[in-house]
């Protein structure tokens, strides 16, 4: 039976109101209006704790759902209206973060290579590989648990929107994410083992309350791209950026854990990505994105936007963690500090 989770702890008026409505079984028009005001009035949607946790809760209904929340809410028209207010604010802020992108006549795989080469964001993998403490590692994994315990799923939503070579290439990549048919080799299962080895709870969703907004901003972007057919190009661009930029950082993460005394049984999650993503890089850029753009040239801009979003949000998360650690405080929420 698929495990569910408790509804996350509210982080403001909107998430508090939505939690009450969903558990009571009736969405109040006042809550929808509050979502519209929250979206319009947020000065920084990508760091807005109330907005991001509410959006994450809306999306989670498409994944595993929540204890005490009826599954019929997944496609409730009122809830989709509420979500749309938050998505518009999120997307506008994401476009501002990414900035202008120029589409050229070069093959899209070459444009992706150039985009990644131009990225100058801070590197968490270098810091954690060289000098990250055990407690900083535990904080980092707490943030990443929001994604890695469902790894593969947000991008997989895009599969039915694809066809031909594009679809086949994505299936080849995603099959590895799911362990090639072996449950114990699923990347989400390997990450759960990593959590356990570092003394963290590996139960799906348990660490949500400790994770700050940037953890959800990243995953919400993946869910947004995957769940909307209109954003299928961005979903593939995002996935491609992940595949093209994770092999070397994964090697650094693996070395960082070994520096702290952990062995291959613990580092296997990162070791797997060193090998798999090096293979996936060309499949993603050439076979998947290249064939998509060949058939639908107008999606080239979306592919680049998705890739640029992945890079920009990695930078946002890195700055949140490194900034907190440099200031001598925890990057987690409230009294849940592990590294301060």
C-alpha cells in the first residue's frame, strides 16, 4: 500500500486555511480569495514560506496525498483555481530569476551546453565535498529529501505528452531513475538509505516541516512543468540540465561522505549518479530535447527556460544553505536546527 503523509505544518494564513478546509472537506471561497491576495502581494514568491508550502500541498495531491484528505480533491475545480493563482506568481518570479534567454539557430543540445557553461552559481558540492560537517550534511539532505524521496516522479508526468524518439529517450532515462525494474535500486530507495545512515528519518514527507522554502521552490517548479502540457518543453529542459550537471557534483558528494568516514554502502546514491548521469547526458540533450525541438521548433525557448530554471534554482538553494552556514546558523526552519 502506498504510504501517505500528514499534512505539513502551516507556515502562514494561507496554508493554515487550506489545511483546515481540506481536512474539513470543504474549500471556502475565502481561502481561494486569500490565495489570490497572497500571490499578488508576495514580494518574493520563491522564498515565501506560506506560498511555497501551499503550492507543494496542492501538488502533493497528485503524488501520494495526505492522511485525512479525500483523494477526490486532486482535480477539484476550486482547488485548481487556488493553485493557478500561486502558479502565476511562482512562474513570474521564476522568469525574473532566470532573466532573458536568447534562442539561436544552433542545435538545441549545443545551446544547452553553452547555457550550462555560462552558469556561475555557487557550488554546494564543492563545499560539502571539501569541508562540510556531518550536521551540515544532514541539513542538506533534509532539504533534498523533498525531491529525492520522489525522484523521477515530477518529470515522469511529462511522458504522456511526448511521442516517438523523444518519448523513448525519456523512458530510457527514467527507467534508470526507477532502478531498471529493481525496487531496491530505485534512486528514491538509495536516497532513503543515505538518510538512515546519517541518522535522519527516511519516511516520506517527514522532513518537510524542517525544510525551508527553497526546497519546495525547486520541486514545485518540476511539478509545475510536469503537470502542465503547455510546459512539456520546460520539463524536458529541466531534466536535461539535471542530467548534464549532476555527474561531477555527485562525485564530489561521494568523496565528501567518504571524508566523513562513510563507505560505499552509504555513498551508493551518489556513485549511481556519477555513472548513470554521464550516460544520460547525451541521451537527454540530443535524443530527447533534440528530437523534441526538431518536431516542434517553437518549444526551443521552453527547453532553454526549463534548463535555466534548474540552474537558477540550484543557485538559490546553494545561497540559502551557504549563507546560513557562513553566518554560523542553521539553514533549517525554527527550532529544528541541526548544524548551528
